[in-house]
C-alpha cells in the first residue's frame, strides 16, 4: 500500500467504516509508516466537525437487506471463471464470456457470495472515496475561514491559550485607575504574561499605554499598546516573565517613555508572585 492508498482509506478508518480485513491492513501499514499518521488525524478532526453540523437521523431499516437482495438476484454470468469475474468487477470492466475453447474446464463459475463480496468492497471503497472528497471540500471550502483564523491568530491570543492550557496557569484582576479592569494571565511553565483589559479609560491621541515589568524595583519596558474603541484589548508583554515580577501600565507620550523610564504613575499594577 502506498501513501495515496493509505490517505484514501484514512477517511474510512476515521469513520469506523473499514471492513475487518481492510482495517487490519490499514493498521499494519500505519505501524510501518508512522509518518503517515497526519492523514488519520486530519480526517478524524474533519469527521468530528462534520458530525457536529449533522442532524441525527436513523437510516431506513430495510436499506441493507434491500441492497443485498438486489445483489443476490442479479443474473450471474456462468461462462467466466471466478478469478476473472472478481478481477473484472474490481476493475469496473464488463463481464465478457470467454470463447468455448478458452474456458477453463475445472474452475466453477463465480457464485453469488464471490460477486457480493467484491461488489461490497468496491461499494465500500467508493463510499470512502466520497468521504475523502467531503473531507477535502470541507478543509478547502467551508473550513477555509476557520483555518484562516487559526493560522492568523494574534500572538497574544495564541499565548493566552498556551497559558490557560498550562497546569500552573494563574491570573489576577485589578481595577484600573480611571475606570475599567485589567487581568494578568501567566504560567511559570510558559514564561509569558498576557494582559487582558476591559473598559480602559480614554487617553489623548498623542499618548499611549506602556507596559512594564517591575523587577527588583526597577521598571523594564514591555511594549506599548492601544486600547480598542471600547477600552478592551489583549496584549502580550514583550520579554520573558521572571518570578515575583509586577506587571504595570502607565500612560506615556506617543511612542513610549522617551528615556525608557515611566513618566507617570502606574494606572495598573499586578503582582505575579
């Protein structure tokens, strides 16, 4: 099995729709080629997204029995060998009777079970191919907006997710001088701090908010930011977090404190010890 065949069956594996034989072959190839695992992860994730948007509905109870009944009653072609019949059906070729002098004398004609087995396998592979196509369409089409959002998320949002997912995540909220609140999020294992503000006070256009690490009593600039129209923002502090740092915010001239030293008293001060 090559990688293309593995990718085609990955959708069926994710949907738990492989036959026992195909599943065993698929898992054996997976064990030999662990680098192909991304096909399984992608199809499993897409299947979960598709499932969330589908209304639950039970299939007709007679669907399987009706299909098998139609297969069982399909006229067979007795003048072709079983091996040739199976190969022709799998290849999608018509079942052409052999000339009288070329027909095998000992091999019996294909029985219903043989044709049913091959037909079911082809039908299953066709279904899996359709599922794979749906996966591709979902990823490239309907999922394009979500993927774009994931790929282009602001660094502050990515860092906040990392912090909140860490086992040692911590946060603290304080009131901002002049109105609003500010919440610092940090995690020692991540080494970053994200500040989330709500309702920050308005400041003149020629001023900006500046972030500071207060470390051993000394201020260290951690970048500047502009609050949104409603005073809300999420900002990642520049530089690594150190134990016992205090996160502070001051209002400075546009571009930040000219000498790298705060020119006003902090309107936010949040210890992270």
